[in-house]
C-alpha cells in the first residue's frame, strides 16, 4: 500500500497539473501578460543582451531568460511559452515536496502528496502561470531558496538566490528575509554549537551575501545606462524605504489580507490556523508539536512563521493594484503554516487530517474553473459573465480597470475573455481597415494582431492583420469618423452605457451578435454612421487630449 501511494501520489498530482495546463496551452495572454510577452519577444528578436530581459523595468532577467529561451527557436510560439512556464511550475512543486518532507518527516505518502496537490491546484498559482508575469518567476526561485536553506545546501541557496533577486524587486525582499530568518532560527539557535563554534558557523554563512552582490552589480550596470530607470516606475530608493515605515489599515491593505487569507477557499486553510490559535488560548499552553521535543522541526516552523509575517508586511507596503500575483510567493508558506496547525490539532488522528486535506484539494480544484466560494462571493460581490459569475475584484478598493483586468487572474475563468474574442475575430474576419471599439479601460493589451489565416489573436507580428482598435473618445473629439464599426461589450466593464449612448446618437445599429462557449458570452454590436450627423466641433483643448 505504501509503495502504491508513493507511485500514485506523483502520478495523480502531476497528471492533474498537466491536464489543467493543456486547457490553456494555446491561449494568448491578455492585459499585463500580453505586454510582458510583447517585451519578451522584443528582447528575443533583438541583439542578445541579458539586460533586455528586465521587462517592465524590473530586475527580471533570470526568470525571463529561462521562460523566453524556447522563443529563440520560434518567436511568438504561445504553446512553447506555456510549456516553459509549466516546466518551471513543476519544479516549484518538486521543491515544495522536498520542503514538506523536511518539515513533516513523519507524514506518509498520501498526506505528503495531498499537501503538494493543494499547492499544485491552487487557483492563483495556475492562473498566474497562464498569464505571463514576473511574480511567477519570483515563486520559481523562492522555493528552491527555501529548500537550500532548510537542507543547508549553500550552492543551491546562492544560485537560486541570485535568480530570486534578479526576478523582481520583491525577490530581494524575500531573499533578505529568508536569509536573515535562516541565520536566526537555523544558525544562532543551534543547541549543538556555542561560543566559538557558533561564531564559526555564522562566518560560514558568508556566501549568503552573494545574491545581494549580484543585484548590486546589476544596479551598477543599470546606472551606467541613464536612458533606463534604475528602479521600477523610476522610484527612488528613499521612497521605497520610507514605505516600510508606514502602516495604516486602509482599504488596499485590508483587501490584500482578504486575497491572502480568504480568496477562493483560502479561508479553509486559514481556519486551521485560527483553530490552532483558539486551542492554544483555551489551554493556555503551546499544543504538542508534530514531533514533540524535536528542536530542529520547531525551528523550521518558527522560520516559516517569522518569514511569512515579515514578508506579508513588506509586500503590502507598496500599494498598486489588487493583483493576487503580488502575494503569490507567500501562498506555499501559508500552506505550510496551516498544515502545521492542522497536524497540531489532530496529532494522533491521521485519518481526520487526510479527510480535511482531501476536502481542501477538492475545493481548490473546483475553484480553478469556477467562482463558487460563498465567502469570496459575499465579500467581493460578483458580476455576470454569461451564465457564470466572476468576482468583482475592484469592489473593495474602487481602483482603475472596471470590475477587474489583471485583478481577475485569480482562477482560469478570465481566459474565456480572450477565447470569445477569437470567436468574434474568426466570425467577422476583420481587415486592417475594420474599426473595432471597446470600453476605454478595456483597451489594455486585450486584443492585438491577428493570424492572417485563422484571424485569431497571435503573438507573431510578421504578416499579421491588425484591425483599427479605436476609442469612442476619438470619435467624440472628431479625430476619426469610421463609416462602420464593431463595438465589443466586455463583461468586466459594467459602465458601457455612456459610450453606447453617444454612439447611438451618431450611428444606427445594423446587428448584434452574441458569442457563447461553455456558458460564457461576449456581445458584439455592428453600427453604421448616419449620413446626416455632423462631426463634433474640435477645440484647442481637444488637441492636448
């Protein structure tokens, strides 16, 4: 039975993982993912320069060189992009398995692989893998760093650490916190070495500074090219440091806590920690650890606890958008903490632990494809996407981008927006002279060039057909006057009314088409300009716009 579990565990987990990857293997990224891919192709197709792989101004060359390597063979090949990312994601799961075996050595094969399944079927993990971004690269290197620190493998730690700090700014934060926590809980707390022995062990940790040195070299090279900003969005180091000393319970911070502890049944594993905390308060003593008296195991768990709290604090200091990917590297750490709590609650009830883990796996798997979590739905609210519903992710922060663009990358349902676009393009077969309009906030890298044969979205620009993607504002200002146009009504923007109202004053509706697949729908409206309509008068202010 044990041998069967050791064999079936990885087969089932990686089999489910691979099956899910195949569902988006040919899907062109959208929003930030599309822009990342565009910049990656520019780096691949230009003269080879590692610095060109620092996309969006992030120090991201380590990750994008890896995921972009297959693009040197065939630039713009979408399946190659997803396969490369899927392989890196598989390495994340392998690293997580090693961490689980280290932290919970008495867990049998079934319990171990249930934990790996919880990581591999996390809807945020899979959604971020499907839409190219630098934060996924941070996760790719972060878990190997943790493996190196836990197993005292300095070469692995340093190599993965260099990759981590050269994947995004948050990578430096996570590496610094992980290295510092390692020194405190794995070196200074070692009971077997005291005095000079402890000092020698501490000095032996000097290679941990090498990733920081590598980042310093990167910044020196970056500073030598003044046309490139040193930091993302040209921020100063002072402003970033100052953010660390600010704390307020505002909407963005609280919304990030919801993403971390509640989103898409994440509250289930959070309940394990809360139950452990309640039990500790009730008994007024620390509950039995999974391995009573095992000092090394307790230090490992303390390492993860402190690392998680400090990293959560730091990563929520920089407030941009409520994109779940910003907290992606913390999800596996929180899962380890929650599992330790579950094992403390049911230390001698392995069957109960497996039942609860199996329940969580089932809920996570359902959440990959559907928004069914009642708690998340109650907190965020939902909006209709055909017969389905998605979370109104911007409802808590009232931030830019309608009901959500990259904010919707919390499971795989957002992929249907691009798929239905492809249905529209293949049906209408637009040319380079076809005017296609959409909500003014929906224009952010949601469309793009089309394959000349299939007339579906593509990442290949050579020979591609690019319709006239235009805005209603351009018509209002008199910049354009298309005779006919298509207007796409995207589900994640509820305020199409003003734009459609203006268009109806200038155009007659010729037809409406609704594209449906698996219960998801996209509406397209074809309009023709009325000949008696006078173009809006332009003012000098319009030129500035």
